[in-house]
C-alpha cells in the first residue's frame, strides 16, 4: 500500500468534507453508504498514524491483533464503487478462513459466531438454530404464488393461535413513518427522522425498549446483550456517544488473569495477559450505566434548542404480523396483535397503523419468519433474510453482582477463561465500583448444560461453584452470606425473557439466553435456498417500495452496536429521500 498521505479537511459522516482538496462524496448512495464511511475513517487514521501497519491493526473484531478487513491495498485511489467490490471479495475470503479455523479449533469464540455455528455452516447444518430444523437445507416451493402462501402460513403453524385477517383491521392512526423494532437501530432512526419533523410510531413485541441491549439490575448491573464499543475503529458509535454526551467506562484490565482447563486445573497467567485474553480485546469501552440507557436517551432526545422532540410514540408489547403496501396510493399498513397473548387486539380485528414509509429494524430472519408481507417479498430477498444469522442468537450472558469487589482487592483484573464451565469467559462488567459485578459469555454448549437444570437455585449454585474453582477464592471472601435467612433463594424472570434473576446469600445471578429468546432466535419455519447470507448483503439492505430495512445485520462487519447505528443512518436517509426531504443540511 502506498504511504502517501491523504489531506483530509472536515471529513465526517454528515458533510462529506474534503479529501486532497476535492469534495468527498456525500454519503447518500445506497449500497456504498456503509463502506465509504469506513474509507473516510481509515483515511483519517492514516493521517493520524502515518503508517499502514498501524492502520492495519486497528481491528474491527473482538480479538487483539485481528487483521482489519476494511484495509484494502490501493484503496486511497479507488472510487467508492471499486472499493465496495474489493471489500465484498475481502469479506468473503475472511469468512471462509474463519470457518476453516473454526474446524481446526473447537474453542474459538469471537464476534457473532460460536465454534458450533461455524462448524454447522461448514456442514450445511442449522448453526444452533434452536428448533424448527435446519434453515440451511434446501427446500422446494412453488414459484407460482407459492411464496405468498409460504409467508402467509408462518403465523398459523405450530399452534401460534393467530389468524390472518387482512381485510378487517382497526385503524388506530396515521404517521409519516412506522418503525418495527425499538432497539438501538430503530431508536436512532426515529431520532433522525424526528429531527426533521416527521411523525414516527415505533412498535416492538417486547415489553421494553432496547432490543438486544439489556442491562441487568434495572441498569445497575452489567450488560446482558451488546456491551462494547471500540472508539479507535467504530467511528459512528464514537460520533454518537460524543454528540449525546454519553459517558463510557474503560474495561478493567489491570491485574492477574486466570484460566481453568478442561481437566479442572487452574493457572494464573503472566501479569499483563488480561489485555490479550479479554473477550473484547484491548481498547474497548462500555456505556456507563449500561448500553440500554442509550436507547432511552435517544427516545427522549432533544433538538438543538433543548426542546424534546415530540413527534415519536412507542408501542410496546405489539407484535407485527402483516405489512401491506399500496404502491399506487403510497400507503403502508402495519398490522399487529398483542404480543403477550398472541391474540387479536380490539373487537375481533387486528390493529393497524398507516404510514407513508416503514423501517424494519429487527433481525432479518425474525422478520421473515413472523411477518406476512403483501405483496410478498421477492424470492431473492426473502431467502437472504431467512439465511442471515442473527447477531447474538447463539449466545447467552450471565451477570453476577457481589457485595464487594473482591477481585480488585486480590489484584485480579476479573478477566478469565473457563474451559471447564458453562460460562466460557468472564470480565468486570460494572459501571460503578460501588456496584461490583462480573459478566460472562454462555455459548451454545454451555446453554445446554444450564437449561438442563431443574430449579433456579441450581443455576445460582452452579455459577458460584464455577467461580470459586476458576478464581481460587471461596464464596465467603466473595461476600456470600451464610446465615439461614440470607441463604433463602428468591427468583424472578425467565431466561428467554429479560433474564432469570436468582438472589441468594447477598449475591445475585442473572442469566439471559438470546439462544432461547423468540425475538432473537425465532425457529425457522422455512428453508432458504441458500446456505447462508453474510452481513451487509445488498439484498438485505435493498428497500421494497416504501419499506426500508435497518438493523446491525444489514451492515457489513461483525454486528455490534456500530452496525446498528450505520444501518439506522442509511435507512433514515433513504426514507427522507423517498419522502422528498434530506436528513442532513447542505451547508458546509
């Protein structure tokens, strides 16, 4: 790669800026949007570091030293279109290599995929799909209208108890834009659209906002979903948290790291190893108070004059079952039912919100398996939605809160690797030292073990036993209270909901399984005619008339919150252009 440096003036996501004294393209072109953001970022980092090796080790993944997928030799002289083509080739090569390595090393943990998922891809299996059979096996279907019948049957199979009543829908209101999904992507899209004065209605089947951002202890514990941001490489997230004055917490990596091997032996790693063995790698930060707080802040955001944006409404516990579009009249009807009971809302009819455009900001596979589209989506798009793995679908997380921060007192970082337990790796997850907690990943294999336990207290006992053996510290030193009153176990919630919370002896264990969450890992009722679809596929991003698609899976990369923000910007801009306006001002 040439070492010539690009002179950059004001290059950012809003105005394009100047590169080598020439105007940078405005980031409005569908299909180039995601990639060219990274071109600008990498050029900026080239100016900062001045050496291709420094840029090449920035890393967009979890592991320290990961080769940067987006650094492509000669990219500074490419057009965005040329860069996009080369990027697709690079990503495909990297993913093929990742699958090969997964076959060689069964303990790989990284990005959105466990080793079991990668192994399944190489075999053409279901990748830990959690029911409903493998979505990767080919299946026949009728080309002559079979697709609509196939989508229509989604909600009536397996005793779901929902009948499609497309002709009788109680109209509850009109808005400019309806957004399906109240996660980070949906909330940020609503924020951008609200700034332009558009009315927005957000629907979500969950009883909370946040989607795959979920914080234990009502915001006082660790993150049970998306947690990390890499400011050195995630430009869009860095811009968002800076612009909204969101505080971050650096990962605690000072102190000893430990490992427990499958045979039960425990080792203390050389001092300083925490940065190498942390699941997030070096350079990651977390959101103070938990990542879910960002979504709440976006939905309560204010304009430049400090006034609350009044144009959005959030409707929780509403499961969208059908989307009808009238391409002639330019109207979209978003039809939904009560999510808790899966019953029709109202007097014998579904409820419908009518809008001029809709953004679907939920996992593509979930959308394809739960919504009846009329007219039906194209076979190409529908298959790719079915074949796109959902970020976090094959993982769970455990968060354990303690009365005291015992690991720091013992000069430990909290970073550990457990090859003998259901929780494969641990780290400090608290935002405040006064509320100490550790969190860890539960892979598919670990989930099978935990789900086989009969009672909540069994999970609490198992986690505490694993921690004492892993760290070599007894439960009393961890703050476990042993008196009769304190050893009473109380529990609430569920692993497939917002987490199973088990309290005993002053220590609280919270376990959230995204593998079992029907809003994340919906059983596939259909078999796609392709093996898998990579994140950022152009068909995933492609709009269908007034229907637009967001969510982290629609952006290139490894998922993460960064992908959600990038996709929300793209989708919001596409909607604004469709409605004849612009999200961004043209002032330089």
